[in-house]
């Protein structure tokens, strides 16, 4: 069956919040203590593993997944090359926290070949600059240099891109975003191509206690039911809004791979819900935010309700002051455009 069909069939597992489960004839079964595994989380991991084509593990947030991956699979003194223009929290956490443990961090233009490193970190549809790497070439180059490759696939989801099919070793998602899809669950996931890497990451998760609770795991299962419809609708609306924004006199540039990026077009048939565009300066960006009537002036992305924010408030060192990041939801495209238009006129 197609993954879209698998996602909608079957009932969502009931929420089992038990932290303990009785031994079976004196022997701990698969579920005996929630820090090791629990039924709802195991079902979510099974489904995500099918979608990604590897072995998936849940974590309590995307950053928890990132931290666990780095600490479990690397050693002090290891080097990581991170795609520039991607999620600021990834490189920020590495440079602010893990450098104290000996991690060496560099950034690079992911539209060019990656530099030598123990781990190369790619991010298709990078957040918020929307760059897209030549995934096959980047993975081949990295593996030739002896690097592991992790792909942050948060923006696209496995329905649009399966990085393991292109040779990546690990795939990471902030499942808070498009996978759960409703701005009500905080989760992360890592999927491993190598069972040994999954086992190592699982042991680290048990030892560290960086585990996802049953309730958000249940919300993820609920969200996955509609993932296919949401991805298609949000991608189509985002593309149309990107086209209209590109023609608006108040907009200086629009970033969206669907506007003619030939590399992205080789890998995906649709380009996800995220785009960014620039107005003249920070003052005008704030005016747009304050004038919104329908679109929520809020952070995060991938939810059923559209959100927009000026990213310079969070990352002023690298983001143009007039950059606005828009995550497109499920509203009617003309309603969203009417709101954007009146806000831009403000």
C-alpha cells in the first residue's frame, strides 16, 4: 500500500500513561518501565519507521533529538559541518553548549559540496533561508570523506522526501512541526539506516532519560492520520502565495524552492509549507506582523493554522531585518492572500 493509505487505516492506540507494567512470569516484558518504552510511543515509532525506511526513535522535542544524536553517536573532539541558513537552534546549541564538551563546529553552504567532518548536517528547505542541497552528490562526497550524514527533514516530511533512500545515515525531525501538525505536541524523532546506530541511540535514551511521554506520542499518531492531505494542501497554497508575493511591490525577495529551484525539483514533487520573504526593513516587518488579522503572529511552523514572524528577533546576526517567515496552514489561499495584502499595505 502507498504510505498515504497506511497512515489513515487502523485505530489510534489508546493513551496508556502507566509508568510501570507487571513482569511476565518474573521476566520484564517489552513494556515494564516507561523510560525504556511504552505502548503509544512504540506504535508511533513503528509507523514512522515504515514511512522513513529505517528504525525510528522518539524524543521529547526536536532539540532533544539533536542533542541525543550528537552525544550518543559522536565523541569529544569530533567535528560537525552544519548547513548554513538552516535552523538556528541546531548550530546555536552546538556552539553554546557542546563545544564545551569538545565538539568542533563549522558551517558551510549546503548548495556546494560539504567539507570534511565526522558528521555532515544537511537541511533541505533550510529554515528560514530555504536552500536545498544536491542530496545525492552531498551524501556521496561526505561518505567518500568518511563522514556520517544526518538530514533534518522537518520541513518536508517523509511523504515528500525520504533521505535514507538517498544514502543518508540518519534523518531528524522536529515532530512538533508538520508531523504532529496541530501546534499541540512537542516531540522529536531520529530515524537510523544502521540498526547498530539505532541500538546505540536507544541505549543513550534509556540511560539519559531523554524520553517522549505517552500523551504527545498519541497526538503525533492522531496528526499522522491527516499528514498526506496537509502536506499536499499546504504545499500548494505556499507555492501560490510565493508567486503572488514575488509580484508585490512591497516585497523585495521571496525564498521558496518551488519558484524554479532546479535542484529541489529533482528530489521532490512539492516543496512544503514554509517560505520567507523580505520587506524593506525591521520597522516595516513589524508593521506587517502587527497588521495581521487572520495569520497568527507566532513562532514555529507546520501547523494547520498559518503563522508568520520576523526572524531577526531571534537571530539578528544572520537574518536580514526585514525577513518574514511564513508557515502556511490549511486556510483558503485567497483568505490568506487578503490578509497578507492588507498587512503589506500597512
